C-alpha cells in the first residue's frame, strides 16, 4: 500500500503517453484544478492513489429501466446525427468481389447493372449493418433510400427551378421504389425517419418524386407534410413548387398528362384536408395543423394569381399560363370522388370570400367613379371564367346570400365585388330577379333605419347590373324611376326618408358621372308639393355640377349607354344612335317605342332639335316602305311630327330623287375612275345632302 500510495509522478516518463491517451484530460485541466491536484500530493511530492483521488467525488449512478432506455435513445440519436451515408453504403456494398451497390441497382441501364440481384439482398445487408452499428434496421433503411432518392433528383443536368422528372430519372426512381416497397413488406422501413431525411434536403427534392412516393403507397402526401415541424416552411415550399407545376402544365411538353395528374392529386388532398370537419378526420395525429397548412397553401396560390391579374399579365406569358392553370382547378372534374361531399362547396365559398376581400384598398367614392370600367365586357377573361366556375357548384340563391354576408361583415374589394355582380347577371338566367330582390331588401332596410351602407350598396349593385343592358337588368333610368318615381317608392313613408334620400344623392354629386345626374334630373323622385324644395335644391346642385363639367342636360339620348368609355357623346352622334335603336324596336314590336313617345312630351327640345332631324334625313324613298319609312308614317299619324317639318322632309326627298339622274349613278360608274372624277361625284352628292339638311333645320327653327 505504501508503494501504491506514493507512485512515480505521472508527468515525467508517462506524461507524453498520458497526453496521447487522454488529451482531453490534459487540455481541459485549468490552473485551479492543477493547484488542487498539487494539494493532493503527499509529503515528499508523492501522489495519492487513483482510488483515493476518486473516492467520494464521483459516485456511480445505478440506472433503472427508464434510465437505460434514455441512454440507449441518446446513443441512437448520436449515431444518427453523425452517420455518413456515403461511407455506410460503401460498407454495405462489401468487398469488390461481392459488391451489392444500391446505385447500380437503381441505375440498371448502366454498364455495371445487376438486374438479377434481388431487393431482398439489400434488406439482408442493411439488417447486418444495422446490427453492427446498433441502430434499428428500419431507420437505417429509410436513410439509405432517402439518400438514393436525393441522388436521383440531383442527377439531371437541367438547372432549377423545375418540378418534373426526366424519363431517365423516372426509370431510376421506379427501381428505387421497388426496393423501398420490399423493405416495407419486411417491416424494415421507417416512414417517419424517411420523411425527416427528405426534409433535410427539401430544396433538392422534385415535386414529381414526392408525388410518386404518394402514388406508389410508400409515403402519402399528407404523411410527408405532417412530418415537418415548421408549417410556414411547408407552405412556402409547396406553394412555390405548385406555381412551377402550373407553369409547366400549360407549357407544350410530352409530360402534360403527368403534370395534370399531379396537380389534381395535390388539389384533392389540400381541399379534403383543409375543408373537412373535425368529426370527419380519422387517423391523423394533428388534424388542425394539417388543415391550417392546406388552407394556407390554397390561399397563397389564389392570392398570387389575383395579384398577377391586377398587375396586368400578357396572354401567353408564363404568369398567364400559371394563373390559367390554377383557375382550372376549380372545374368540377378535378375533384373526382369528393365532388359529392361538402368539401368542394366549402372550398368554393372560401375562395369567393377571398376574391371579394382581396386587398380592399378602394373606397366607395372610387367605386362610384370607376364602376363603369368593371363591367362584364371589361373584366379580365380569366377572372370572369373563375366566377363562372364558382357559380357551377353554388346555386344563385347561395351566391346572392354569400355576397350579402361578405359585404355586411368584411371590408371588400369593390372592383371584384362589382365585376362579380356583372358576371352574375350575365351568366345566370334567374339572377335578374334575385338581384332585384336583393336591392329591394337593401333599400327597405336603408330607409327603415337610415343605414347609409345599405343605401350605397343598393345603388352600386343596381348601377352595375344596369351596365349589362336591358336584357340582363333594367336600365338605370327605368330602375330609378320604378324605385322612387311613384307614391309607392321606398322614400314615400315619411319626411325623414325624403331627407335621407336627397342627402344621399347630394353627397354623391361630386363623384357622379354626368349620365347619372341627367337621369336624376330628367326622371326625378316623386315628392309631395310641401317638400318640393328638397327636390329643387338637389336639381340646382346637379345642374351646377353639369355646368362645371360643360355638359347639357339635353345631351342625354333616349337610350343612354352608361357603360360607354366617355361620359357624354356629341348630340348628333347620340341622336343617330337613338334613331337606329328606335327603328330596331319598331321592327320587333310594330309600335312607336315608348322612349320616343316620352321624349316627344317630356324632352321636346331634344326630340325636335336632334332626334327628328336625324330621323328625317333626306334620301331616295324606296318603292316598298322600309322600317324607317313606316316609323316616320306612324309618328306623323300620331301627330308627333310637325306638318311643316314633314312637308319639308318629303320635298327634300323628292329633290334628291330628281337630282340623282343628273350625276353619275353609283351603280353605273365606269369600272375605273380617275381621282378627279371620283371627287366630282362625291361633291355632287354632298351638296344634295346639305341642301336637304338645311331645309330640315329651317323647318325646326320655324316650329320652335
């Protein structure tokens, strides 16, 4: 014991050996620890024995079953985190004479192919290697397969971004998936470990490879997404790859069918997981997490498409193709077996809500001024096509109800709301009645509670529907007169309602288009005589605004076109358009149009100064009276044409007929004319027409 108590100092002959064997002990010893060690020396510089040094300092802990399990799990995690798959595969392959190379098995077209080797040999070799390493065989197999999958995805020379495989990559993956399925059959494949390995290199994964894992029943899409801990990273990765997939789906290539099948499967998975009720979920660890991820991906895809439309994409561009492809997922055939469930309907309602509330930056005043630009004809075809697809699953009643709910509860994008209304009245046959009923309910609520929001919405919806023409909805003048032009109007209940109406109309004056001001002046609300000042004050304000805009009330035609790009057209042009439309109506009904009869009484100045001169343009009268001649004769019999004006018109027509033979006839012109001869003919006809027009103007001035 004495000799053991005073051993030879370790730092002399055995110092280098100790440092070589335990470098961590020498390097990590601090100065204080060195002094403590020196204090442990006995007299004469002898060190104490190791037993004495360690006695009382480190007590060995006795591990129970739980402690042993924790140590084992810690060791496995340590091995997995430091495992070199490349070196491991080389070890699994064995000596050169008996190689079992995984890369050669999946690359069966190469010169060193081993087609005759069974996948079971891979499983056997991996099982032996897992036993040597002390790790579960399923974990080791999943890591090896994940490494092979990544090598296949990175094998193509085409630079990213891309999501589709090449034919050679598909062949290699087919062989690799056969090995994975064999390992699954032997219970030697950990799906969770496999997914975790893939997420470590997610930027190297191709979306088609992930989809084929789902198709081959190796790892489902849902299982792969649920294995990631960061939901935002999953949403960003999947959204990016889905946009690339949409671009490549519409591009001309030989793999279009594969791309469409991929997109359909991803959409079905996202819709079913994102819009199912919790009671319908079975076998999922955290359905709420998966639902949030699915909804977030779908929202991001739609938001990206709407922003591209707002930026003005060109047809044929990659962005246009991507938007067109994504909007195509709203077709009913994309949902296969789940079309009979409630998932698509919830998804479509959610999509419609997102469209209506996307970036609500426009104010009501902006909508009043700009809504003519949002008619059906001016809506981007991609957006109107999306509306029509949404209308397929949702009934007209559901659509109107959903529109009303969104407008009452959320801030909205007025451009999308009003373009949706235009598409609704154009595409659905029952929409006119539904929209009319909706507007009536809004007006009733507005006047009962003096609700300004309901009043604004009613006017915007009615005007937007009227932009689509009388076949889809009554004109704005007809609607305004029907709503407020009689004693049964919405405003006739009390003085409070009258004040509310004219206060609203007056507030709109600075933002109104001249056409709407003209309608309000020419078709004013019916007001009791004792409240006449309310109407006169508003009319004076509206006329002042029209004067500031240098627009006359009389410039408004009989058939106003509120959707036209310009606010006001020239009276002569407007009168010519009114004549053509009046003749068309007369051809269909055989009666004088009501708009013409009303103008002859209430708008006599426009009727005599513009409409009749345009109708009574001198011409060669046909032997068999046409529609224009029949309309003129009907107006003459109804005393709607002054006799002197009619007599002047007939005389001018006779003059045209008499002078026609003197000049060269258009039907008898020589085959080739010189420029001077052509101008001479045109001047003669121009003089004839001017003579007739001057006679008509003199007749009008005489009547006035």
